[in-house]
C-alpha cells in the first residue's frame, strides 16, 4: 500500500506566491462572512427572545453602595466607575456583603444621619456585623484595595487627603529639592472614633 500523501492541491506547486496568498485571503474572507452572518443571526434571535442580563446589570445593590459611600466618606463627589469596581470586589470576596450593604442602606434611608459618625454609631448598635461592612467600604475607598487586590491606586482617597504635600507617584512632581521645604500645617484631629476598637492586624509588607 502506498504511503499516505499530503492532500495538497495538485496545482499548488505551480501557483505563484501571490496566487497562494490570494487564495488564502479569499478563504479567510468567506470564513469571516460566515461567522459574521452567524453572529448577526444570534443577535436577531436574542433580541426577539430577550437576552438575559448579566449579573452585574441585574445587581441593584451597586447604586446603594455608592449612596452609602457618599455618606460614610462625607463626600458629595465620588467616581461611579470606581464605586462599581470596589463593590464588585467586596462582594466577590464576601458574597454575604451584598445583602448586608442593602440592609445598611435601608438603615441609612430610614433615619436622618448628618455625618458618617452618626451613621456608623447607629449601624453598629443596630447590628454588630455592620461594623465589618463599614470597614470594608472605607478600606476600599481610602486604600483602593478590596478582596486583597489593588483596584485603584492614584484615585484612592488616602492620597486625596495629602495631595498638597505627598504625591502618589514614582517620580518627583515638585521643583528641585521641593522635599526640603517646610510642609504645610495640618490641623490635629479632634474627632473621636465612631466604631468600637478593632483587633490590630499586622499586614505583610
């Protein structure tokens, strides 16, 4: 029995390089057209039957997280995109946080809290688990870390507090020897903690 031979077209050795490339391009064109037609059909069918929304699109708690964040950080302006990213990471790390965030928002909506301190004290009094929820939210916004992963860096609120003196960059942003100048005065904090003391955790460096 004769050995199997590669099934190349008999004329391939007689074709010019340009002809070979043209044949390949035509084959790819036909394949792309077929895939495009299949994709269009899928979109039409999906539109007719109703395409299921993604879990992120169905999640109605994400806007509540942003509203909570406004109150807990005592800030009127927060980036909604960063809020969504932080929320997704928090819920991924601890799925129970989704319902807890909704309940915490319900508590906030059901009362009148003029500051983060007032809300935090009332929340811990209502349910001790809210203390951990608040910790997660504040850590996410101020450190930019959620689920033990860096979600944002330069936009973390801890840098916003000291942006007039400390730059979250890997290079000097001031003039020559700007670090030798006397830093601006910072008022000594006069507030008291709203939450009860937490266990001190030494993080790896």
